């Protein structure tokens, strides 16, 4: 693969950049949602005063309902974010496992190449030794005495 070909290149660098962007986006969502919850809760508490005029009370009731609905929306958004974070944690675990498997595959391929080179060297040495032994045998006095 392209790993180690250069600094900041390949699929690993792209994945890291995507992860950093996703983290930044998620942090912005968290800040926005929490800010919405706090703001709406503050407004809800401010509107919750009891006043005598019935029109004012109905307006305040509507404002309270609206703020409560916005708080629920922000809380729902946070719950979705938590779910997304859980999925990301699960899938990033698979990604790191895949990276580990790929790394081990590369290591085993290197070991196989090293073993192949060693076996080729041993075969060449055995062939050279056999050739030398044949040479000694065919030129020896023992062989010439056996053929006569």
C-alpha cells in the first residue's frame, strides 16, 4: 500500500483529516445544542412569572411551550450526536483492527520473502556442494577402481 511513501499522503492522512473535520463539526454541534438548551431554559424561567392579566398569562404560556419545545429539539439533537459518536467508536475500532491486520500481512509477506531468499541460497549451496562431491567422486581412485 501507500503507507510510508511520504509524510501526509495516502489513505491514512486522508482519514486523519476527515476525522479531525468530523470532530470539529461534532464539537460545534455540541456547543450549539447546549447553548440552545441553556438559553431556552433561562427564557423559560424568566417567562414563568405569574401575572394578573389573562392575556399576558396566555402569551407567557405560549412562550413557555415554545421554549420547552426548543429545549426538547436541542436535547434530541444531543441524543442523536451521542448515537453517532457510539457508531463512530465502533467503526473506528474496526478500522484500527483492519489497520493492524494489514500491518501484520505486510510483516508476514516480508517474512515470506526473506524465507524464500534463504531457501534459494540454501538450494544454491546444496547444488554447489553436490557438484563438488560429484566432481570428487568421479575423479577419485575409488570410482576408477570400481569400474575396472
